[in-house]
C-alpha cells in the first residue's frame, strides 16, 4: 500500500464567504502541483456566551480543524477576514490552542503563508496578514509570501501584497475575485505546495 500524499492545510475562517472563495482558489493552486494535496478546514465561530456550542460538524463547507490536521501537514495557509486590522477571533482562538504543537516543535521548518479579505481597499489587509504571520514565526515555520515575480502584484486594483494574497470583497462582501486576485491566490498556493514538497522530501531524506 502506497503512503498517503503529503498535504497543505488551508485553514480559514469566513463569515460571509469571501475568504472561503479565496481558500478554494488557494487549494486549486496547491493541487496544480503533482504529489501533494490540499486539505480545507475551517473553525467554528466564537460565542460570547460560554454555554453556546456549535455542532461538531458544520452544516455546510469545510469541516472544523483539529490539532492533528495541523500536526501532520506539510505546509499551512491561514486565511481570515480582517477585524480592525487583525485576524478574526475564531481563527485566533484556534491558534491559541496550539501550544502543545509549539512545545514539541512540530511545525518547525514547515512552510506557511496567509491570505485575507477586506470590505474596503485600505481596510487593514497588510496588518491582518502580519497578525497571522506572528504565531507562524513563533512556531518556527518558514514564511512564504508573494514575490514580485508575480507581475499581477503591480497591476492589481483589488487585492494583493508581498505578505500574501488579499481580496477586496466590498461593503456587502459580494464582490467576486477579479482576475488579478485569482492569479495571485493561485500562484501563492502553487508556491506553497512546491516549498512544502521540497521540505517534506528533505525532512524524510537520510542525514
């Protein structure tokens, strides 16, 4: 029986669907590389009432992430809408539960990236990406942004930064990904997959 393919975990929170659409495009970029898969996972909303509990399996979309999804990934992409220039609380809540992995150095030297969506053009895209970058660095991951060899970075009028792909969703979160945003998200997923494969095989090679 052959070994299962390594996978890139695409872990996101999306309230109105814009970040989810970006996550699916990221997955397409990952799976454009042979020999690796994309695994889409989300996180439940955070309730201010401690007794409120969501079902273990959401009614639609990706299933909720577990620490094992993160533990065994070859690479990680974090996605979140912006909340006052920061990642959304549900994603931050999940990240805050990963101390066990941090203590064991589980994610050290694995590649990671981030992506976001905002309702306004200058709504905190870059600071939100940086807020997701910080815990990745604490985990010892290797951050992979978007290089300027992706020429759409110089042409986009919606979203796209060297820190990671971004998207202008509009005030009602109903603006679809434009062509430049699609190109950049796909390219970011493909780059992450290439790096994940290279580092995964290197980690498994004899010293």
